[in-house]
């Protein structure tokens, strides 16, 4: 039996990059996948790529509290429960602190951190109904562990995701609701989000030089770690941080 057979998995930011690769991996592992993203066109193409009518997509801005409530209602009607939640949607900005407006700070922390709180709070009642034991996977970054210059708002948000994950894991364990909560911390992964870095050869070369394995990660290599955190192989893991970074944070 495939690892996620009969499971219902929700992936945010599923239209592109790591989220899309995760949706494909989960579907191949037998899950029914709900793909959520704010980009309707890319979402339709990702759903078509899965090529099976058991999956469905939902247009969601992860910073929108009402949108989350609507999605929870749709999942409740369709399945009555949720087994896996991947809070993946997000992006960063390279900007000095001096040049960061309060509006931009709020936008970055909203999409990367508020979204994780909203997703967790809204979906927890459905995850508690999972007969597999619910699994929440929160997208942090190596920038949630080790900081970088000119990325203050992103580092703050991803660091917040890391510790919120641990708080949520402890709370779920204390409640005895069977829900595990872990964070994932990719290093440099080649996706539409990061591809433009390589337009500047010097910046691209520096990123690779900072990666001991000497290459960028592939989205599917993060999706493989997502699959591990989603399934029974990680059933004794909660409050953990899984680093997938080609050795970057080992230095
Ligand atoms: N690529 C990397 O090197 C890397 C490294 C560490 C962490 N991450 C994190 O991984 C996650 C995915 O990044 P990616 O590289 O796959 O990026 P990507 O741009 O390829 O995909 C991100 C997806 O999120 C969606 N999205 C953005 N804002 C949204 C919103 N408000 N509501 C709903 N959907 C929204 C986009 O439409 C897009 O489809 C992000 O949280 C990112 O910070 C990426």
C-alpha cells in the first residue's frame, strides 16, 4: 500500500515550486490532494498535471482569515476530516532594514507567519478527526535557524514559524489530539521564486559556494522530506525541525 493511501492532504502554495512538487509526490503516494494557491491560472495547471478527478483546487490567499474558513467548510463537506496540512505558501524580499517599509514588513510576516497560525487554527478541528493522526508541516527555511543580511523580515517570519511549530506541537501533545506538528527548513532550492537570483552570476555563484554540496536543491528533494513528515515513518516526531539544505547550516 502506498504511504499516503486514503489520506486527505492540503498543500498551500501548491501552484508552483516546492508546493507543486509536494502535491505531485503526495498524489503519487496515494493521497487525495487539495491544492490551494492565490494564483488561479497556475493552480489550474497544477491540478491538471495531477490528472485525477479525486484531487481538487481552491483559490486561497493564505493571509485571508475568511478564505481559510471557506476552505475548511469545503473540506468538511467533501471529506469530514483532514489528515495532512502543509503550510507552504510564502516568499521573501531582499531589502536592508533601513529600506523596509512597515507595509512590506507586514506583508512578509503575514504571508509567511500569519498564514501558518491561520492555517493551524482553522484546520485543527478537521485534523483532530483524522484516524491516521493528523500531521502539520510548516514551511520555515534555513533562514529560520541562521540569519542572513538584507532579509530581516523574512528571517523574523521564518524564525517565528520555527518556534510557533514547537509551541503548537507541545499544545497538541498536551491536548492528546493525535496531531503532530513539525517544521521543514530548506536551503537554496531552484524554483520560480529563486531562479531570478541566478540572473546575477555573482549572486548565484555565492549561493552555490555557500552550499557544501555545491548545487541547489530540487523541489522534489524537499517534497521527499515532506512525504516523510506526512506519513507514518515520522510518527514519533513532533516539534522537530527537518533541515534539507545540502549541508549549509552544518558549517
Ligand atoms: N526556494 C527556496 O530556496 C526556499 C528555501 C527555503 C524556504 N522556501 C520557502 O518555501 C515556500 C515555497 O517557495 P517556492 O520556492 O516553492 O516558491 P514559488 O514562488 O515557486 O511558490 C510559492 C507559491 O506560493 C503562492 N503564494 C504566494 N503568496 C501567496 C498567498 N498570499 N496566498 C496563497 N498562495 C500564495 C504563489 O502563488 C506560488 O504558487 C515559501 O514559503 C518559501 O519561503 C523556499
